[in-house]
C-alpha cells in the first residue's frame, strides 16, 4: 500500500500508530483481526517493523553492521549467540551486502549500503508488515532505483506486506499495488495503483497528480 499526501497531512503519524508508538484518539488498528492496543510492544515489534527515512541518523554510529542487524534477535531472545552472527550474515547477503562488512561501522558505508543495513535489521525478525517511511528520499537518485528494486525482490522472496509512505509519486507508482491518498489527516481516496494514477476521482488527488513535474 502506498500512502501519499502533502507534508503535515498525517502520514508519519499514521506510521507511528501502526508501529504502536502512538495510540489513536479514536478508531482501531487491527492485525489479523486483533486490536493493536491488546498486544504489548514486543509482540507488535515481532510483526511490524520500520525502515526509516534517513540511514545516516537511524543507525547507531558506535555499533558494527553485524550488531545493528542482529540487535532484534538479541532483544527478542530469538536463538542463541552462535546463531546470531550466522543469521545476520545471511541477511546481509539477502540485502546485497558482502559478509566482509560485518565488523565495519556505518561511517564506512555509503548511503545506499546504510539503507541496506536498515532493511536487514527490519527483516531479520521475519515481520509480517514493514512500514517504509520515505525509504529512498535521503539517497542519490542513482541509488534509489536499486533500493526500490531490492524491496520488490524481498517482498516476493519473503512474502512481505509494505506500507510505503512517500512524497515521490513515481516511487509509489513503481512499488505499490494499492494507493491511499491522505489530505488533512484523512484518507480521501484509495484505489488500485494503475486505476488511481490513470483516473483519479477526488479533487485533491487530481491536484496532487497535476503538480508532479514531467520531463
């Protein structure tokens, strides 16, 4: 699901609620029919994981790549220390990072590599839902396509559900099967991606699409 809308319309607030970091003032958030509020933070984190916007600030600069990726395993006490390194190395390969970077630090990596670390950390617990908040906006244009294609490959391989929040409508059109448009804190239109981009129904969606610059 792609979630689009102008700055301040509530997209990141929605993401924080889906992650259990904020409680909705009304209504319910359900995972497989269960209210999110009935689950504790650890249970939510096992099923829903985030990939943040800025790989330069979302990774601890004092931790090695390996310890960043296997941190969720250690927090949730999944497996034992002998397995953590192996699982982290396998995840590194899955997201396109060579194992030799295991003991490196974020400062030694490029922006694209750092975002791959963040993706690996999010996926190591095998979550059902991944919240991607502007996952490519802090990256060079040349790297954005690599990360988007990686996300699509991982979705097929691991059977993931993504909620992709983005200002970039081209990104959303490329990655999302369905799109929801937010305006002033409400979803004003939701449709299949191709349908929404070809034939928007809500006046705000029409204005949003007409504002996109074309080459």
